[in-house]
């Protein structure tokens, strides 16, 4: 019964997605179809409406619209240029200096803006002119830009981690945020390493001459106000000064003040940013509400228990179970966005990993790291296609370079999966788990 319900959910969802139905409606209709065999239509519809309302009414959910608004304010606030200058001054001596700068700036800007595509567009545009002047291969630049952009989704503040906290039944946001630093930095280091290797093969040199400490100092001072957002918000949340929701509101106020100070945000432009943020927030919150129906249907039909039994029937070895989960998530991530995938797979896989003692924080970071790879893999791969457009190149020319980055990022995924200390070390030291 449970596995047949899961098959029905997946079949209906994939069919609707193939027909071009929005993901939120596809999830809702698929969940409703799975519950109809066990209850009358009128009861099922009323129950679905109630579950949607419950899913959208959580107070902690308010953090997502605020962080979206803060990210959009940062996107328009002149932050990207300052971060690019800072990373270039810090790492410009390495081979392929602009590739390394791109990767480092993407990590910082992606963390602040909360959007991999925004990071790829903003930072990629900033470094493209310099790359063209130095004769860099546009396809290599696009690959570096796209591959490194999702790292910021792991580095807090992260809407993906907040969504996982909600989907997992209230895993500590502070612990998730603190745990996200090492996996996010690991992703960035993997991209920097590949960038340096490919730059050496291409003969791209770093900045010549002695290290310019004066330029580093000036760039650091210009970048500190932007980077301080992470320190203020995350420090307050982890330190217990305020909640994640209160921290998101503080992030909005900070980002607005910064944008006005940099003279890149006016009251007229603020209205446009607010409207766009409201549209994005509406889509995300409605998706979370509808996905609550799916979680309830899975629980009602005991689908997680059936999937757990099926996996345990194949093997009881923790290594192989995690490998199978990662393969499923990698395939799903190529077709689905991060948020709906988190909402679908958390109630499915979290009960399984709990049976062999994995902490929800560790699993959450495996899940988000894995699904972020979908941002840079065809056929969806929004961040990859943004990078290709910004880099003025083609998918066919970019993919050979992306294979290098895929290999490095997958090595990082295996480390995050099988070395719990990478995710759990900082939250444990802070006493959050």
C-alpha cells in the first residue's frame, strides 16, 4: 500500500511537471491523488486545505521572506564589486587569479544574497571584463563561475537550511547555520583547487610583483560593511541574542542602510525590490504550505517506513544506504529546484538515517549540499545557464570544464557524507547539539 502510494505520487508529479504544471500545484495534486483511495474526496480536499494553512502559518517561516528581501537589497546595493575587489586583493597572486577571485567572491556574495544565480550573474559580470582582457577562455570562466556559485547556499544565512529546519520538524537553525560553514568552504576550496589546476594548464598567471598590502587593506575596509552582515546576523542567532526570524528582519534593516549608504538604493528602487521580493516569497511560502500536504500524506500512508524497510532489505550497511540516497538525490536535483526537493525528500529519508543514529543537522547538510549540485547540472541547472549567458559562451564548450568541477564537488560531497565532524564540529563546539 505504502509503496504503491509513493509510485502514484511520483507518477502524477512527473506527468504534471512534463505538462508544464508549476511544481507547487504538481505536488498538491499528486498528494491529493495518493490520499483519495483511503478517504472521500470532500474530506481529502478539506484536509489538504487545512494542512496547507498549517504549513504556511509557522512563525519561523517568516524568516524566509525577510532573508529574500535582504538578499535582493544586497544584490542592488553595490556589494558585489567590493567583495570582488577584496578577494582579488587577497588571492590575486595565485595562478588564474580571476578564476580564484570568481570562486571566492561567489561564496561571499552567495552567502549574503542567498541566491546562487544572483551570485553567478553579479560576480560573473564583474570579473568578465578582466578575464577578457587577460585572454581567459570564456568557457572556463563560465564553468568556474557556475560551479562555485552554489557554495553560498550552504554558508549562512541560508534559506535552504531554514526550509530544511521546517521540513525536518524544527531542527535548530542556529546549529544548521553553524554547521554549514565547513561544507560551504569545502565546496569553495574544491572549486579554487580546480581553477588553479586548469589555470596552470592554460598558462594563466597571477598578479606579478610584490604583495600589495596597501591595496588589501583598502579593499578590506571597503568590504567589511558588507561582510559584517554575516557576522551580525549569524553571531546573534548562534549567540542566542535573537531568533532566526528576528535575525532576518535585522538583515533587512542592515542591507537597506548599506544600500542607501552606498547610494545604490533609492526609495523608488526600494519599492521595486520589495515587490519582487514579495513575489518570490509568495511562491516559496505557498510551495512550503502545499508540501506540508505531501508530508502528511507520506506519514498517513507510512511511506517513510516502507522506503526504510525496502532500503534495509537491500542492505543494512550504513555506507551503502547513504550512497544510494546520494545517488537518488543527485538524479532528483537535476530535474528539481532545491526548495521543493528538500520538502519532498526530508520526510522520506530523515527517518531512515535516524535509525542508524545520524544527527538531523548532519543529514540536512548532506541533503542541501547534494541538491545544490542540481543548480549546475543540465537539464534544469539554472545557475549553470546563467553563467553561460554571462560568460557569452555555449553549453557544449563549457561542459568539458564542468566535468573537472563536478568531480571535485562530488569528492566534497563524499567527505561531508562520511566525515560527520565536517558538519557537526562547529555546532558541537558551540554546544548547539
